[in-house]
């Protein structure tokens, strides 16, 4: 019989917190036993505190759980965090210090030198940073592991097999990001309707920095960034779910369009070999149609955990260009953290 880990969710009433609850329903390894959120929700049952925003009904098993403050102790073995940035930094450190592994979707700790920023298909070896983190910070059982920015995940998933095979020297990215990435209520309807907003605070900096950390090589207690330049421009578009990125790359070793397509479509990694529960059979799906990927048609591929790539062609300025799409609240948020937890179990770290 598979061991069930008792899970707490920090930031449980938000959109990503709700997505955690939805994805963990009937999960073979995890059982939600604790929920935590902001002051206005504390002391209420989850059904009283939370207005459910996702398709389908709120799972029955969480309705009567009383929402607690986002502070230890909680009745769980480890926590998933989707706390707001201004709360997450101290709260996550407090849980790690109290002996809880923290699997975080929040941003404050992502660029910490001793904190794994993890995509299981891309850089599972970065888990080794946990040992250094525990030693330098004095954590006994606890630690913090993060997943990347919601756009950076889809971008780096597409870049990783190309960087491994050909080497990438430069990358220019333009994102078109869904409204759900702003949380709820997010972007005001009169701002979003009939409009594209060419600014998302902090997003371009996150993509540029996180891409280099994710594709870096671990060297003892540090990560050596690749010799690559990354430039990002980010736009908010009137789409509910699904972040799209138009990507241009220069390669160290030139390859044909067919070789680029083959490197992407054949890509698999540790999560597929380990048959982790949330891992899609094909982490990258290559579409050959002229007009794909599209958010409405492709965001749910692989149960929302696959990245869809299309429009692969030579570029007149750099070497190649293509379009990548990922579901921002599944592969880009809650699903990413859950897959990280599954990998940590497989690596005997949970």
C-alpha cells in the first residue's frame, strides 16, 4: 500500500491554492489535512472561507477543514505554499525552521543561492542544494524547494532539450500571459477587454534570471549559470488560462529544423522514467499545424502538464524561432509544485 503523506496548503483560498486542492483530490500519495490562509479566512471552515472559482465543485473532503494561520504548527508532514509574496518569505522560513519541508510556488526564495529552483524534467540534480541549505541555515528536517515563474517553466521546458543538444548562446522571449496569472480578481475587466497590457511587474526580470539558474550546472554548493543571454518582454492578454511565449534562439552548434523538432518531440526525463503520478507521458508536444499552439486548444494537453511547441522555423535574425504554450496554473504553478514533491519522494527527500 502506498504511503499517504499529510499535506498542508498555505494560501489555500486563492486561485493557485484552489488548484492545489483540485489536483490533489484522489492523489495516490497525498492527503490534504491542513489549510491556511489570511486573517479574514482563519477560524472558518474552508467552505465558509473560500469562494470556489474553478470548474466543478469544491471537493467534499476539504469543506469542513478549519482554516488556520499560515504559521507552524500545522497537522501535516509538509506544506505546499502559494502565499502572496509579502507573506511568503517569513512564513516559509518559519515552517522550514520548524521542521516542515516547504514546496513553494511563491517567488521570494526562488533565487536564493542555497534553494533549489526546480523543474523535475530539467534540473533534478539541483535537489542536492537541500543538504547545503539545511547545514547553512540550521534546518534539521525542514527545507524550502521552489518552482519557477509560471512563464519561465514553459520557456525553460522548451529550451532545455535544445540547450542540451545544441547549446544556446542567446534567447529572446516575448510572452502573452493569461489573466489568471494575476490571481483573482486580477486585471480589471475594463483594462483587459479589447486590450493588451505590455507590462507585468517584475515578470521580465524573473524570466531572465530564473532561466539561467534553471539551466545552470550544480557545482558543489553553487550553480554555475550557462554562457547564455536572455531577454524577455511580457504582455498580459485577454485569455483566461495559458501563457504563450514566442521564442528566438541562437545556437552554438547548428542543426536543421528537423533536428530541432526531433530534439523537442523526443524529450523525456526522470519524471517519465520514474512514472511519477503527475508527470505527462510527453512533457513536450510538438504541433506541425501553422496555427498551433493556441491556449484554448492546447493548454490542457497532458492534463495541463505538457508544454506545447509549434511554429518551429529558421529565423532571419537569430537561428530559430518557435512558440511555446503552458497552462499557467497547472504546469506553471500548482501542478509544478506537486510534481516537485513527487520527485522529492522518489529521491528520498520527503
